[in-house]
C-alpha cells in the first residue's frame, strides 16, 4: 500500500510539474543600435538592422501574469542623428483572426484592435515619459505618462512622428520613426533611458510586455528596463512653426429689423503656432491669434442649481502636454471624493470665457460669445536638479457689445483687457519616496471703463503647495496633501457682491460666524486636504480630511463650486485581481463620509457601498448604494437660513458588453428617493462597428425628477419673523429631460477622417404647489393657498402667466408677484469635422457647426410635438475652412 501511495504521489508530481507554466526570463537592459542606412517606415522590415536577432523576452501581463506569452514577439530599437526607430514582428498562429479596425487618432483605449505601445522614459527619471501606439490597422496614438502610473495618462499631447503596420501570413509587424526633436532628454552622452513595449492580442485579451507591474503592486515607469547605446545625439535647437489661415461663414436666422444680424457674416482669419526648444530640457509653445473652431461643441445642459456648470477643455493649446499642471494627486493611485467637491486651482477654460460685464436695456445687441485670445505662451520641462516646471501666460482682448435702443446705437465695454498667468513646479526626492510642488495663478485686469469695476474682479492671486511622502519603507501607505491661499481684490461694490454670491453666501442670517463687510476691497481664503492611501496590496484603504474656508475664491482662473466646507471620509475595500473561472477582476468597497460648515453644522453625511465585477468574456457590471441620514443644507435658500436635508437613499447600476465584437452596449441607471425628491435616470449607448473604418454610436438618455422643494425666489416680508424677515419661496418641480448623443467616425485612412456629433435635447419643467419655508433647519413649508394664505393665477395682456403669493391673505404680509417659471427647452447641437493631414504635422480642416434652440415657458410638454418642432426651429450654421502648414 505504501508503495502504491508513493507511486501515485510521484505521478501527480510529474503532472503538476508538467502542467506548471514555463517561467520567462526578465530583461533588464536593451541596447539601441546606431544605423547609417535610411529606414522607410512601411512595416515591411526589409532593412538590415531588423534582420539581426531582436528582443524576444516578453512576458504576459494579462491574463496569466508572469508567464510566457502565447505568441512570439520580437522587437528592435535603432537610431541615427535625427530620430529613434522602433520595429517589431508579432507572430500569430492565426493571422486571419488579427483584429484590425481604423479609429481616429488618440482613440487607443476604446480601440479593441491588436496593437502595440512603445513607452520611452527619455529623461531616465523612472517617473515620466512618452508613449507611441500603432494598431494592426495603422491607427496612431501618442501621449504622456506621469506620476509613475500607467493610467490615467495624457492623450492630448500630439507629436509629429511616423508609424505603420502590416499584416502578413505569419502575423503582423510595425515600424515607427520618432524624431529626437519631439522628445525631451538630458544633454550629454551616453544616454540611459527607460523603455517598455506592450503588445495586445485582441481575441485572447492578452497583453505581453517587457516589464509588468504585479497585481496589487504599484509603480510603472520605475519598472522599465534600461535603454542604452544611444550616443552622440542631442535634443538640438528644436524650432517649429505652424502658420494657419481660416475662412469662416456664419449663417443665422435674422430677426426682423435687427441691424446687427443680416443673416450672414464672412470672417477671414490667420494665426501662428510656435514650438521651440529652450535648451535641452525646456519647450516653448506659443500661439498668436488662435482659432479653435475645429473642436467639438459642448453638450447642452439644463442647470437649475446655484452651481456653475463646468465643461471639459478641448482646445489643443490648453490640452497638449499640460499634465504638469495636475495638482494635489501626486504619489497616490486613488483619490476618492465622497461628497468632496475638489477645487480646480487652474481651470483653463477661464481664458477666453464669455464676457462678464452687464448691458443696459436694448432692443437689439451684438454680443461676443467669448473673449478673444490675442496670444498665449506655455513653457514646460525640467530645470536645475530635476525640478519639473510649467508656466502659461495669456492675454485676452478688451471686448465690446454694440446695442441698439430705439435706433440709438452704443458701444458698451463688457470685458477689460486681461492677463492670465500660471506657474507650476514639482520635484521628487529620496528616490521618489517624497515629492513637493508649487502652483500659482494670477489674473490682472486693465479697466478703461471704470464702471466695470463694480461687476468684475480687479485682480486675483492663488498660491498653492502640494506634496506626498511614503509612510513605510515599501511605499504601501502614502500621505498626500495640499494647501492653498486665495486673494481677490476689487471695488467695494464688487467685493460685496462676491461675498454674497453663490460661492460664499456671507449674508446667511443664521450664520453668526459670517458677515458681509461693506467696506472690504479684497476677499481672502484658504483651503487644504490630507489623504492617506494604501497604494499596494489587495486591501483598499483611503481616508481624507479637507476644508475650504468661507472666503476661498479661485474662479478667476480656477473652478470651485462653493466654499465653507469641512469634509471627512474613510473607505475600506478588497480587490480580487487574480482571474478566476467566473471573473477577470472583482472589487468591493464601502465608505462613510460627513461634511460640516465652519460653524459645525453638519451639511452632509452618508454611507456608500460599491462593487465592480468584470467577467472573463469582458462583460462588466458595477453596482452602488448610498444612504444619507438627515443633515442641514446651507445652500437651498440661496443665502438664507439653513434647511434640512431629509433621509434619502440612492442606487446605481452600470453595465457594459465586450467591446471587441461589431456591436457594444453600455447602460447606466440610477435612482434616488427621499422625502425631498424622487429622481430616476437611464442612459445607454449602442456602438456599431459597421465596417473596419466606420463606427456609429447612438446614446439615448432619459431622466425624471420630482422635486418637492425647488428654489423659486426670495423676497422681503417683515411678518416672516421665523425666517429673519424674508420669505424663501419653493415649489414642486416635475422635470423631464430627453437627450440623444449621436456619433459617427469614418476613418478613411490614418491621416483622413470624418467625425460627426449631434445632440438633440428636450427638457420640460412644470412647477406647482408654491410654498415658503416655515422655520430654519426644517423641511417644513407654508403652502400658498392653504391655512389663510392665497395664491392667485392671472394672465397678462401679452399672454404670460403670473402668480401672486400672499402668506396671510388680507393680513400684514407682503405680496409677491412671480412670472410662470415653467419651461420647455428644445436644443439641437452638432458638428462635423473633416480632417486631412496632407503632410506630417500639416492639416486641413473643414468644419460645420449647427445650433438650434427654442424656449417657451407657456407651452405644454409633449415629446412627439417637441421632437417634431425641433426641426422647425431655424438653425444657426457656421462653416469653417482651416489650413495649417508645419515648418
């Protein structure tokens, strides 16, 4: 029996040994070869340098991490005086199954095609670098990597380089040529860079790399093998010019007798972009008279809150290579919010914003949609002992509106000449175990019309510092923190208005710690946050405390929705990252959070649970649940006393299918229910890959909100003693929003594409049950028309509905007349952009933008009628031709 048992154990051991996957050999160094022959970037790999033995020591990153790849890969690196070259041969046992679809440039993370990424850490700082992507179809992408993490990264940086791909009977191959002028690196010889290569096999969802980050570990760039052998090269005196000319025609529905709108305008233009090297490590980007007409239009939104809407920056000058300006996130790989509205110290869309000055009464007006940028300059790179810096300077033009009142015309200044400045510096210490950064913004306005000083800030300064430090030797726990100071100056009228606006509400009658200073000529504030995050291991931990003082104000060159907040949260969870038979990865976590104002009143608190599951077939689902106990609301009365936030619960679901087949569906659903509101939303996106070059998307959206207390107005009433002599009026709001996002991407070739986007939106709001707050810190109301109060509805001569509110009928309370706040918005926005890169770096754009909008507060809502009438609205059309030439 003992002999039999030993034999069985021996056989099992043989099977286990045989079944164990072969372990790969890890590579620590790759040598680049200097060449003298010319290289044609066509992916044929006919040059002699590619005939030598290349690097084959790839390892699986996904799905079976640390094992040999299922397919052989071979890669080479070479260089000459002008550029670095990369080539790879990716063998495939089933070349007919290679997925190759053309997508628009920089669409890499949504592209399911077989592809390859070359990563270069040209500084050799083991923290930052570049990446260059070529898919099996020849689609290109490039960008920046920051903070020693793989994602998120910057796809907005665009270099002038070449890449090609070719599929044959043995697999597929690629070639790249990246000029040294597009990279930053230290002067001197020899060079030591970091390098990594990544191959993606679509049908098996396999990723093969030279160096990988193990599950539950951190670090990316710091793990790259060394790239050696590069000698006798220098960054050189990089200098590039990109002049452009534009021809624009605006065609809009003219109003009868409107002297400013004949229905058409023709506007020629010209400008210049400059890129120059300032020594080996700094790059200057400058633009004179920029035109960003080729960027996609912003979506339409319905915003009934007191918080300004923010939009994504899409203008190339302000998106390319600006990750250095990212603030407050260094060192950590998770930065949870949990009821924390993090301020954006630098929000570039303030540059070129819509004019802020007021207008007098007018019959007709010609008002600029934005302030014109005369010029801007940006310098980024490294100085001294590894300090990374970035600075932006911009000047916007003095803007005027022309108004006509009863035939009399006037030019009214509505925005002064303005200077914007930003400075950023950051450095790592002690082998990247600590980091320190500075960020400052400054805005200065030069007023010709002194009356504008009552409406616009004079100047504004924000100074901030951020940093991080590892709390243990292994870097498992990291402490991240930042602090900021703000100061805004202006006339007494302007600073009083600033204290009273929606960002501050210093006039709140029950906030004894706040007061409006009617003599102040400046407003100062401070803010900060500390975060402890667990960067490594399966257990997730994140906790933070943050604060925004009541006077913190950064909206001249930043974005902050409101101040007077102290926030705390703690989150704990677990990640299952090793694939199993029913999941590819899985996580579950929960968090508790609470907010206070600076008087100690609790303005938010809750519990949040979330789980995310990805299946082996790449389908995914995420569910979350939130519970919010009672708290107080310091903003609902728009500068009045506190109200109560009743108990509420929320639930959300997100799901997606695999993005590799010819179709893909995503779904997002949410629901929230409480005494104050019931809200539901559903959005879905259907993506159809009609051909290898044409992708279509349709994303319908629906939301329904039944709000029990939507803000309407406030008015003075001496009899309202419980609410400090004012009535705060609310109403029930039944709001319905339908929207649809259409996209079509036709990528005719890697250099020629047509992209179309359209968003119809129909929004309706019906107000009822007008009511006034009875007591602070409650959710109790006096409903007009009940308990001795009155509500009268009348029709004006021009057909408008007005309501007359009286809190005690014939008593001493003041009456309030309000116009019908019901609304019915119809909007259609869209754009089509034909882009042809006729030479490397030189581009021709043809752009068509259309906007339709109509509003009728008295019209009843009907989806069918509204959808039909949307196309009856006369559109505004803009056609633009833009030609740029890269020198």
